[in-house]
């Protein structure tokens, strides 16, 4: 029974490991046999194992060779048997490496690390996000989930690709959604706005069901679906059409302002918009007093976020509370 269990355990091992075990056992066996067959030529067991390795690997240094007929018979058997196992091992190793690389490129390889950011969908906005963050935070790991891509769309070492529908549990498990820190759900560019929003919300529900604590950012195209996205568990909703409309309206009223807005949002050109917690020493201060304090550190205070409400450039006498967050522009 014990032998049967060992056999079953051996057969369950990967093919590469099984070939390596058989090859290693054969080298040890022939190394031991040649030592006892020709003790004068192979003075110790190590000499025998060394000879078995170089012979099976077809290297054949010739520093130690059998001199008797019995020793040569052992060598012939090793060449016939051992060389085949060693060659099979390296062929299998190469095939395994190629298969793994193909699986990685084509999105079939599961992601095992934790603390990563999952991005649902692929479009030019996602490409720009990755380009920016690769420069700003090169250590951050990203996993792209998309059903339309056939292979990894970018050659970045910190980007992993999983092919499939992000509403399927199997695909989300492959992206290790349980270990992810953040998810960004982009609107499907292959659907109309309403269908894209419904698909994004369904994806959000699937993700939150597997990882309720993940910070979820979702792109919504229609104003009617914003509340549904929040009900589904979105921590942050980006209304792309609203932001675009805002820029267009301001460009019409003040020609050229779109370039200024782009400069403001473009972190690579020096601007860095952030939400920060209120320092203890600023609690109870007015907006004007806090602005002056932050300006000494070259930080521009733009507004106050209080719960769901936003106060952009409020009254100078606006009192800052402990639970507020400061909307600032850092150099």
C-alpha cells in the first residue's frame, strides 16, 4: 500500500520533475556501479558520479574513462539510457519555458502576487494611464483584463494580461482579484453608452462580490447610471462625458483654456493634484489661514471636500473641520 501511494504521488508530479528525478537516480546509480566495477580508475563515489554526469550529458571530457570490459559495458548502458533522459529533460524544460511565455503573452497565465491594480478593458486611455504610472510608480503591478485582446498590448515588465470576460468569476480569480488593492473599470468602447455602463456596473458587482474591500474606480458615461454605480459599491465614479463637456464649455467661453486644464492635470509636467487629510494644526483655521500656511511649502489650496460635498475656492472665512480633506496642487 505504501509503495502504491508513493507511485501515485510520483505520477502526480509535473513531467519535468519526474524526468529530473529519474535522470538523477540513474546518474547516482551508474556513478556508484562504475566506482565498484573499477575502483582503481574511479577512486571514490564522487569520481563515479562526475563521470556519469559528463557522459550522460554527452560532454565527455575524457579525464576519467573505463579501462575494463565490465566498465565499458556500464558506460554503454549509461550512454544508451542516461543520454536519452538528459536530452528529454532539456527538451521538456525548453518546451515548458516556451509554453509559459506563450501563456503569459496570450493572457492565459494566472497572476499570483498581491497588492496590484486591476484594469478592466483596453483603450488609449488605459495605455496613457500605464505610460504615466510606469514613470511615476514603476514598482506598482498592473493586471489588464480584456476579452477582445489576443495578446499583451504593451511591453512593460510590471503589466500582466488576463484574457476573458471580467464578469466571470474564473477570469477574476485568474487575475487574483482577492489580493488586489484597486480596480479601475473602463467603459467598453465596443458598446453604446447605456450598454457600456450596464456592463461596467455588472463587472463592479462581480468584483465586489469576490473582494468587498477593494477600492473600485468606475468610468460611467451616462448620468443616469451614476447612482447605480454607487449602489453597486463604487468608491469613485469618473463621469467621462461630464468632464469632456466641462472642458468644451470652458473652451468656448475662454478660448485656449483646454490647454491650461491639460497642463494642470498633466502630472509629468509638474502639476500634482491631490486630496490630503487635514493636518491637526489646521483644524479650526479658516480657508485663508490654511492657504497661507500651505503656500509656504509651495502647495496651492484649491478647495475643501466635506463628505459628499465639494467646496472649490470657498469663502476666506470658511472653517476647516477635522473630517475634511484638502484639495491641493503640489509642485
